[in-house]
């Protein structure tokens, strides 16, 4: 279990983490989300004793991580996959870390097999791909067979097979009654993996709830397509109903069920070519939660290819960061 109480970290005038409190419980995969600059990496570093809190407290299995006699048996972490001696082989890297806790070489061989590194175990880490580096980082986190696992972007650089393996592994790990804190920017993957979510925005907790609750907070809508869509839209329009014109004979309706819309179209004698209810997704819910919490926002450069002046969509083309100094991720 991980417990944070009023956890705060300041770098000069910059508050990276602002009185954050949460509990990561065993038996669940807890997703840790937030925009760049929200304070996720700083929080994970404080959990692992790599950064000292300005105030507040965070414990792993009942005490600060650095106070555990055998910390690798309490929590394993992947925070920076490239934090290795590039001249060492993967096996020797793992053996060096294992030696600090008296972990036998057979455990090194176990995690090598578990993470799919057997064919490259004797090769120097400096020649590893991003995906192989991620696998080595996960193997390092697992060395002590810990009760708690903290993974920062573990599927970054992995191929589909690797992503599927990480998903299955962390769920199995949690099913054993252990604790998992998993950070990722991949909403589709988090929706498939996590049971519970903690979302940070500008250093503060803005959501702490089961995934299902967060997804269900996103309003569903009904997509309607018809050759007489304007007639349908006019009849549906009322103060408590939101009708959005999408063009090409399509509207999105919020505030009415598909059954009511279908009956309305029938009363008008209008044929409907589509009538479908669209549920919210984790990505939708996340974007709604963090809309006002993005610290390092990007904007389209006017006149750039793909930008508004060229007639392209506003979401493409070169971008300029409003804030180019990221103090803490």
C-alpha cells in the first residue's frame, strides 16, 4: 500500500506537487494520470525516496521507502529505463543490483525469462532498443519480488505483444493482493488495465475514483443521420436539449434518448439512416477533467501547414509551446 498525506514539493517559487493526498490499495491496478507538468513523476520520485518532500509524508507499506531494511522486497519501480550502466550486459546489471539485497542469481534468471530478455541477456545495455530497455527496467523492478510495483510509462516503446504482456502481468500481480501504481499517457491502454484512477492537474488531485465512475461521468450522446436532418434538428431543439450540427446530414444530440429521437422522426415522416447511442470513453473523461489543468499547452502557429490560415485542421501542423521550461513532470 502507498499512502500520501498532504504531500508537497516546491522548487523555488514553483510548486510541483501541492498538498496531495491519496491511497493506492493492494489488489487493484491504480492508474496515475495527468498532463505533462502535473507532478506525476515528482510524486513517484518522492514515493521512492529519490526526492525529499517540502512538506507532507508518503509511505510504502507503512513507512517511508528509505526506512525499509530491504526496500527492493517492499517496492520495485521503473521510473527511468535508461538509468543503467550502458557498458554492462543486462544480466550483469541485474546481478549488481541483486547483490545489494543478497538476492540469488537464480532470481536474476527468473526475471530475465519473465520479461523476455533471455536472448539479449548477455548483450550490452547500450545497444538495446527502447522496448528492450523498458523490459530491463521492469525486470529490475521485479528483482525483489516486491509487494508494491510502481511503473512510469512501462509500455513506452514496446511492440503489441509487449504491451499485451505488461497488461496481463500487472493485472495478475494485483490479483495476488499486491499493489500496482501505473502511469501512462495511453488512455486506451489505461482503460483496459486499470481498476482505479488518480488524476493530477497542476500538482493537485483532481480525481480519485474507480475507472467506471470516471468514464460514466462523461455524458453520452445520440448520433443521428438523415437526408432531412434539419427538420429533425428543429423539432428536437428545446432548452434542455443540446443539438450539434456536424454536417453531411449528421447531428449529435444530448439530453434525449435514441427512442425519443426515433419516435420524433417517425412523427415527422422522416427516414433515419443512423440512430446510435455513443457512450463516453476514458479519453473523453480525461480530457474533460484536465481541460483547465494543462500547464504546457501547445498552439498552432498561424499560417503553418495544416494550421487555420492554410485551411487545414487546427489540431495539426507545427506547434509552439506556451511554456518551454518544464520544471517537474
